[in-house]
């Protein structure tokens, strides 16, 4: 742990405490140790913060500390049920209303990134939206032989990579410090969690990868309804510049404008939640930064428009099945299924009791059924979850961190659109359809195709193994008459046949398992 990263960590803690960051957390719902830590941190608050309760300075403080802290504030802004309505409203300014960088730098950035093709971007506006990592301008694309198009041009902030790396160094330092001082925190694997977030943020710093993400998602949702994304203009894409079609929409946080346009907010909330679940469960690839600054409503169709694909999440088939089973278990109140899946993926150690864990899950799930979003205190639910994770020594799965964070964001936005949202009723069509498909003939055929593909790959490696064995034999053929060399030749043959037998056994097991 470097001295510089440790200093940045303590500096961040000091700044956040002084500006009232810990006052927005649901201290009463947290375990005693965390509650005591928050109480101590609040002793450092400025008097002005204590008197007014205002957190206007908190936004500036988070921006000053760096993009990772801004992301944390953006997440809290979507959860008025946790931090309070006023605090969430104040923090929402972090989503797309950050101070822009000097507009005089824009021509130079475009020229350096795009070369001569930068001249095709004309009528570049002042920043339309400015966030922690990049800002967006409206422009006109005049490509040779094409009709001029209205486009959105996204540019990374100058020097953002250096700020980000300093950020993550301090987060790593904090994770290692937590593991050293609190052995109990090791089950949460803070260093692995930071590493996962670090990787996703590194991807966000290359806009060529964001363009590729838009392209992949466009293929996934080409037959879907209710969720729209922009189109990439590849000739105007570089590491720090991304050009896409301009999307005409109403900011999803502007409820008055949405109502004025005649858009059904309840239907919009359902489209948002169902689209996210469809992307995560069906495709295993989802938008992992769906805060209100990145979401709009189409005034013509009432569809959800999403932008900013810098942070994407990807989960495998097992994790998708885990998510679907967990949601379906809560929907059908099958808490034994929910508990068993947590054991299957390693969230809960095998030394714990499945029945006892199912009982704990029931204590969370039952109070939520038949209740609208407005009647549920997520602060209390989170407090109960903290207690349960400690009681059952639950382990963190770093690869699911982005999924969990994204679900918090999406559910928070959907709740603001529709306070009467019944999460389970909205989720059931997507979850149920996917599970029925997976258990049906088509799902079985796809599983068999996957097995056959793996068999083909294994069989394809057999000639290479034989060639390697023949080469080894050839190298020793000249000295084969000596006893030691004869033994070596025989050993090579035994290893070769053992390898072939292992491959055949694997193929047989896969076929039988199918």
C-alpha cells in the first residue's frame, strides 16, 4: 500500500465527512459496528451542514474526489427510499450536470482524435450534458455523399484517465486496509470487488469499446420493443471520441414533461424494468449504468431510450440461471429455491443450513409481497440484509457486483416513475418466459448443441496431441535401444494413451449427461 494512495484514502474520508456524506446513509437500519462508524464520522461535519441539512457542497466534494466517488453519488441519487427525497434530488445533479471542461479545447480534441474526418462534424453546440468522465455535444455530421445527420458527440474529459487511476489506487488501499483491520470483512472480498469495478471503469475510458458495446446490444435487441438505443457512426469514433445518432427524448426524471406528453409512467417503469431483466437474463449482457441521466422517454412511442454504454455488464449462463431462479423464487414465494441457489453459486458456505437460510430469506420476502414500492422501506430491507449476510457468513461474488449495482439503479428509477410499482408482477413475464423456454424442448436442444460443440473442440485437439507424441518419440528414436531410453519411450506411450482415454471418457460423459 503506497503512502500516496493511503493519503488519498484518508483525504477522501475527511472531505466526505466534513461535507455531510455520512448523514445521508440509513444509519438506524445498519448493524451496530457500522452505525458507530457513521456516528464518529458525523462528528467531523461542518456546522453549516448540521444546521441546514443541505448537501449542495457534497456534489462538489464528490466531483473533486474523482469519478469513482461521483458514481457512488449517482447511485444514491436513484434511491430516495434510502437517503431521503431531498438528498436524492440534490445528488441527482451528479448525473449529467457537472461543470463542463473548456469548450475551446473541443476543436483540438476532435482534430487529434479523428484527423481530417473531424471537419465533417459541424455546428458543434455547447455541452448538452456533462458527467464525471465525459461530456456530450450536439453536432451536424456532413459525410460525403450522405444527407446531413444530427448526431451526439461524446468526448472524454482531458486528464480523466490519470484521475481515475489515482481514484482506484485509493480504493485498493481502502480494501486492503479493511481486510487487514477487519478479518470479518474478508468474506466480502473488498479487493476483488474493487478489481471488478476497476476493470469496468477502464473499459469506460476507451470510447471505441463503448461503440462496440452499442453494436452488440443492437444485435441482441433487434426484435425487441420498448427499448431504443442510438446508432454508431464508426468513421467518427476514436479512443476519446464517440459519435452516435441524436436521440430525441424527454429526460426520464422530468415527470411533468412526461405527463404533458401523455406518456403512461406506469407503463414506462414496467418497460424499463422488464427490458433490463430481459437483457440480463436472456442475453447475459446489460447496460450497467442506467441512472436517470442516461435514460429518456420517446415522446412519440413512450419507449425507453438509453444512452451512455461505457459501463456494461456480462454474466454467464450459470449466473443468468441464478438470477432468474432467485427472482422466480421470490415471485412464487418459494424461499427454499432462493436459499438453495445461494448455496449453489457459493454465496453461502456449505457449512450453513439451507433450511435456516430459507427461513431468513422468508423474513425478507414475505413483508414485500402485496406491497407497493411506496410502502417498502429499502433502508430497512438493506439493514436486514446486512444482518443476514453476517449471520450466515455470506461470501461476495465479484462477477455479480455490476449486476447487483445495476439492479439497484434500475429499480430505483422505476420506483420514482411509479411509486405503486409491484416489482414481482412486472418481473414475472420476463422471468417466467425465460425459465419456461430453458426447461422446454428448445432450451434442451441448445444445451445439447453446446455439449456437441465442446465435444467437437475436444476431438479437434486429438490430432495435435498425436503429432506432439510422435515428435517426442522421434526425438528419442535414435537412442531407443538403451534401457533408460526404452523406459522413456514406453512412458511417453502410456501418457499418450492415457490422454486419449481421458478425452474419450470426457466425450462419453458429456453424451451420457446430455
